[in-house]
C-alpha cells in the first residue's frame, strides 16, 4: 500500500535530499509490529547489532549488546534508549514496511533500525550522512530540527558518539503513530521520547562515501586482474636523471588505474553487488537440498524471499544479498517482475523463473520454503 496522502513524485521532485518533511498519518491506523519486549529479546541475540544509550545529567553513556535480563533490570526509570539495527532482517512484518518506500530505488535502502525509549529517552543531537524516514510506531516523540551540518561541524568530546556541540533549533514537531518524518542528509535532529513506550522505526538508505566507492571498486578489480600484468617502463633514455618522475608517466598510471571504467557491465556488476550486500550472519541457513529435492519442494511448498532481502538487477545480472546471478536476455521481463516481489513469490512467477537460479538462491539463503522445517536464521 502506498503512503497515504503522499504524492510520491511531488515528494521526489521537491523534498527528496532537499528539505525536511512531515508526512502526517502516512501510515493511517498503523499498528506497530514490534513492542519493547520483542526488541529487548532481539537485543539479547549474539548476531544482532544493538546499543543502549543512557543520559545521566550532561553525560551520555553507550553500551553495546548482546544484553541480558540483568542489563535491562538495571536501567533507570527514564532517559534511556534501546536501538537495534536491521530489524527488517529478522521480523517479516517489519520488512513488509519497505514496500511503502519502493518509490526510492530498492538498492538504496540499507535497513530498518528500531528504537525503544523511556520518557525523555534520546540518542542526542546529531546528523546523518544519509536520508532517513522516521516512522512513529507507538507513543510520541518530539523532534527538534536544526542546522545543516557537515564533517567540519563541532562535536562533543565523546569517545563513541558523534553528538553535536552546538544545536541551532529551527523547527519542532511531535510525531504520533503512523506519522513519518523525512530528514535529508546533513540536517541536525534531536528526538526526545514523550511518555513511555515510544517506538520509532528508522528507514535508512545506503550512501557510500567516495572513498568507500573507490576502495570497493579497487577490491573488485583485484579479483579480475591478471597478476602477471605488471608495470612496464616507458621508453627510457640513458642520459635521463635517474630519480626524476617523467611527466608522461602520469598518463601511463592514469590508464592503468582507470582500466575497466569504460566497461559499463563491469561497473554495474560491481555496484550491484556492493549495494545489495548484507551481513552474512543475517542470512537464512537452509537445510541442503539436491536439485531433485529442491524441485520436489518447489511443487509442494511456497517459496519466499528472506525478510529484508536486498535486490537489484541490470540487463545482464540479478543481484541479491551481495551476489550476482547472470541471466539470459529473454528472462529480462521475468527478472524485472521478480525484483518487485515482497515476501512469498507468486506461483506463476516461480514457474517462469529458471529452477537452477532459484536453487542457487536457496543455497545462498536468499529464499526459503514456508514449510516451517527446513530454514532458520
């Protein structure tokens, strides 16, 4: 279901990566699919990234999970927040919320972080380098919105948290369940829970830095380049200065270092894998099935995408959870339909997709059978 009362094209044209926007009752009659106990249970798991932030006077204390019952029993009455990353990877009902944001490229979505806060709970004044939609799940949260920031903005002297030293409040809004606040990159914000049972779901987007893009591209090229290809000298002169770097060497280095950039398929292949990569610990672990056993299951049980599955495709490859799967050109329309799926894959689409491709996805943990017996996190 699209966001209610939201003209998504108008939003993209006027708000996306431009200005903070409140989308009132965009999820009308919203019932939060997770409560504080559920979130605390996730935070006790080894493979789940969780944090507790407690404010004591002017001090901000950060602790990392996994946590135990004793950790929650020792918390003060107010001014604390529990945050759990990638909840969409663990809870299908949370992952289903991503369908409301498919007007943004699917390969841009990073995860859904969920926070539970006591009265006055906050993570402090900060800014993010990426876009975020803040969905109010239960309770209320007051958001103070401030100035535009960058890496030169002064921060507090804290070993673990990048909290802004100066916060220039320019606007204030209170969110109730079903309201959504969009915040573009660089905008200072400070959310404070009003009353107990405040749950906020943060839909974050991947925005790799240029340094991360270069490092990832270099690492990808390292896997395809032949180690026998070595640096070779340009024509040498015996009377040249032995320590001088000749000007024409720059052109030679540029040609070596940019080799492959003219190959659109190589670029999109690398980018598709990078932008759909997930933590391997968050993949399903499926029971091994032979090709024959898989085909038998395919005729018996529904097949579904892993909750929070990351998907993208180009004209030659399907990208899922950081892996690339080449496909023939005549399957392009089918692959396009597959990349619009949420949860269970329709039977007609399963019949149109190559069984070998589906088996490969099953072995990688990106899809699973809904038979309640042969897959687990």
